[in-house]
C-alpha cells in the first residue's frame, strides 16, 4: 500500500471542480485519507516547487499557485503514485490521454488543475510539507 500527495489547483477550485475531481479519484479506487483547503503563501509555494527554481516557468507557476485557494490531499492505494499520475494525464493537456483529469479539466500547461507526486521520495516530502502524521487517517 502506497501514499501519494495531490493538489486540486486554483484554476480547478475556482471553477467548482473539487467534487468532480474527488469523484474521479475515489472512482479510480484511491482512498482520500487526509484533506484540507489552504491558500498558499509565496514562501510555501516556492518551497513546494523548489526543484523548479530558476526554470523559465517558475515565477508564473508560483504566482498561479498563490492566486487562490487549493485543496491538498493524501491518497492511499496499491501503486498510488503511478495510478494517480495516470489518472491526471500529461502535464500539457493537449498531450493528455482522453479521460484523464487534465484532458477533461486543464486549460493550459500552467493552469493544469491538479498536481501529483512523481516518486516515493517526492510523495514523502510533499505529504510532510502539508500534513502532520496525526492529521492523516
Ligand atoms: P505537477 O508537479 O504539478 O504534478 P508535473 O509533474 O506534470 O506537474 P512538473 O514538470 O513537475 O509537471 O511541473 C510542475 C508544474 O509547473 C506543472 O504542473 C505546470 O503547472 C507547470 N509547468 C511545467 N512546465 C511548464 C511550462 N513549460 N510552461 C508553463 N507551466 C509549466
Ligand atoms: Mg511535478
């Protein structure tokens, strides 16, 4: 059993898509074992995306992620990291497979509606960045 970290990004919260995205996560057999709404500060967003610091899209990414509230959640299931990445689809919605969250909801490469951890090391870091162990059921 594996855990991964997920964000419903500001573009999706703003369009009232929290419920639709949670429905798709649960229908895929992933269990939501912690969740909360947060409005990221600039420092919190910069720390979260530290691996991308210096890349051309970094400043716009931080501005976008702090532009409104997000939902952050921990998902649990067999092979949860890979299965949730598959459910999200590719970063660029034009390349995302039909039926994925990004194909259906993302508006652009930046406004791409969801985040998911890309490895066990990232998942552990990202979960701990937002949740204390006693907040996870
Ligand atoms: P995420 O980490 O959000 O799950 P990802 O792993 O598919 O997405 P990353 O390469 O980690 O993609 O990039 C992090 C985020 O930065 C992307 O989800 C997207 O919002 C933004 N981003 C990445 N590349 C670009 C780009 N070329 N132009 C604009 N935004 C980008
Ligand atoms: Mg990533």
